[in-house]
């Protein structure tokens, strides 16, 4: 069945459709397709929309696993009533309580008040604050089971921090389907129910991992160890994007490999936050995304759920401590104060710290805690991030850049050691590879960025295309995902010093990289530098991951030369193992 929102189906900006279909015996998927959503969660950009997936499993009793986003209220409820009389729903399994998964739980309970809500203790507690009405609940932990009859035995797997502290996976022992909520998903909207086109899915699958799962790599590894103890898995039924069936081994191996790499990082930052308070989760995730770009690991801990022993252990291993200001009163305040006391007791003067506000309405004051940590002689990583309004794209980009800046600082010693390890003759020989001088400029919404570049080479005639190597820890990297647009500004020999000096500067997070520089907007909205010799308007087509860079292949849509007789500036290096 396929349905579309009547008032939105013909809108190019807000296409919402819904499909249902059978996955296995007595198992149905309800897919809410959000074709044109271009921002999500921590405000990272989406190129291919997203889906919100919900599931019905019927034995002698019936379980609904997750619901959908509130924007699909009418579509979803109509589809659900077309599949089953809501009064026949015995259980509502809550994988976790973020609104994109649980946004319609209240609506379902209104029609199915008899349904028992099944979830982790934390999830049920969060849900009570969301639905504001009594409901019967069943608390489950790792290894618990729920027998629906006819062989459908649901086994629950604890998967905290993927990417909320209340996450559980659900495994149906009869069908071998594992319902994983956010884990293994992708913001990738397609008519294909399953992962048939691996090449098309892969960039979004990786980007999703980097944004949501990389800061919780140790938790990913723990969850996958629990998955290994289950029976044979036939399908991974994700919360977002195509379900994984055709490339199950390949995509789970990627998660395992990426997470092992992240967890082995020499440096780690501990991120303390409150997941369901204000914008704390989104802001902390944006900071974490920036940090993990640099090869520094992040471990996240919800202060409301933090055990003092665990706090002491994570702080003891961390090189940096970041904290989102929690609520100063209300439910969970006592647990938060206990966590704060444990953090302050465990920190040392060898660590770096940073604080940010949550915009939750009742934030703990930031200045007294800032002063207290400074009195303990901790190094200040950045000025407190003060959130005075609903976070904007610029605020999230500031957080990303702040995290990148901190990660680069913590990884500096390792980088210097690596640079010195290469044979001197080899360094000199590699440095003899010459290249041009360019400045990449990009814009996405209200966010702009720029980067001095030299590792660029034409790669194709049809279509016209070239490759550019972008270091993973560059701020502009987040604006150069597949589908993003940018401008390549080509510098002129003998007339490039002012631009080169300007863009070689180390810009503080959030700084305007174009202050004092003459620009005009390209057709794709990215800045064209008025003093460049030539420019090309480009679109990112594919990306290939290297150890410390992304090799980005781009196609060219437009361009112009300002001086026919001038030539491109050429860059010669003395050594070839760092910029």
C-alpha cells in the first residue's frame, strides 16, 4: 500500500508518503517516507531525505515496534488502522524515546489504551514525561523475552547510547529479524524497502555513522557483542532508511571495523550531557562529531543515569571533559548533582574542559561551574558556548568547528610524532610533487566555509570532473558530502599572496572566514573570490575514504577565467608528509 499526504503530495518542498509491506511471516513494515527533509537531529545536512520505520509483529498476540514522526500523524494512523484494529495491539515496543520514533505513541495509546508499553526502564520513564497519561508498562533488560505465540518470541538486547541511553534492540527468534532503531540506519529515502543498491546507500550509511554512532563507538562494540549471541539474523530492520538484508554481513562488518578504529584512539574526550533536556543532546552530538573527525574518541554519558563509579572511570581515562549544563531543578536533579560532584572529584589539572548551555529553560548556571573548574587548574578548551535562542545552523556549525579545534589540539603530539617518523630522504622526495594553489569555498544554508587546497587533479572529461583531497579534520569537510555544491577558486601566479595568507590563518570556531575578502555568490550560492584567476562551480559526486583524508570526486557545472593570459599559481613543498 502507498499513500501520500493529500495537502502535501504535490509540494516539491514537503513530499510525505507512506508505504506498507510484508517482511516475513506475520511481520509488516510501515515506512514513513520524508522525501525532502534536508536537516536532521543535530542539524547535519541530508541529501536524500529520510524514512521513519515502524513494524507490526503478529503471533497469538500483536506487538507494534516503534511509531513515527508526528508530521505523519494522519498518514500513519490511517495506515495502522488499515492493517489492524488498534484494540488488537497488545504491546507497543519502544526502541527509544526520541520523537522521530515515539512521536505518535500517545496517538496509538488513545486508540489502544489496553496496550502494554515495553521498553528499558529509562525509556518508560522518559515516555511518562512525554505522553502525560497513565499506561501499563513492562520493563525489560538485556536477555529478557516476550512470547507473542506462534513461535514469535521477542528477545531484547540492551544497546544504551545508540544513540540515546534508553535504546534496546528487539530480536524475533522465529523470523531472525533484528529491530535496531537508530543503529545501522541511514538517512536515505528510497522506494526500495531493502539495501539493494549498496553503492547508492554507502555514502549516506557512512555519514550517518560518523554523525550519530562514531561518538559512541565503544557502545557500538558492546551492542554488537550482544548481537553475536543471538540466533541467525536474516534482516536488520532499522529505524531510518532501507532495511538491511542483501548486504547484511558487509554493512555490519563496516560498523565493527569503524568502531574498533574509533575505540582504539589514543586520546578520548568525555562528554557529559542530559539526553532529554533542551537541546543538550543535539549540541553535544555536534561537538562530538567535530572531535571524532580528528581521530580523537568521544564517550558520552547521561548525567541523570550516571553511576559514580562509571563517572570516575571515564573521567580518569579522558584527556578532555565537556559538559552540557543540566537542569538545576526538577526530576532527576538529585542524580545530576551527584554526577557533577563525582566529575569534580575525579578531574585533574592535566585535563582540558569546556562547557555549553542546553537552552532547556532551567539550565544550571554556567559561570560558577566555569570558575570552579578553572580554580582546579584545568585548561579551558573554549569559551563557554552560550545558547540564547533555538539553535541555528550557524550554532551547530560553531559546535562542529569547536569540537574539531579541540580534537586537533589534543591530537597535536601524536601528529608531530608521526611527522618525525618518516625517513628524511623520503620526505624530501615526496615533497617534489608540485601542485596548483586553490581555495575551496562552500555554503549550505546559513553556513559558509573555506579551505586553501593544493591536492587537486582533473579526473574525467565526460562528465568534466576532478578530485580533491580533503583532510578529515577540516571544518569544510562537513559541507562536502555527496550532493553538496562548492566553488573551486583558482589562484593566479604572482598575485596570490594576500588570499593565501588570509586563508592560511587558523580561524577560531564560528569566525567569518570571508571578513575583508571581496566575494560574490555563485549560482550554487557558494562565494566566488573576486581576486581569483578563475572559478569552477562544482557538485560532490562520490567520496573515497583514505586514512587521514577523503578523496572527493566532483563534477563541474560552470566556470569562468578572468584573465586569459595569466597562469595558475604553483605550490612547491620541501617535504611531503605534512602541509
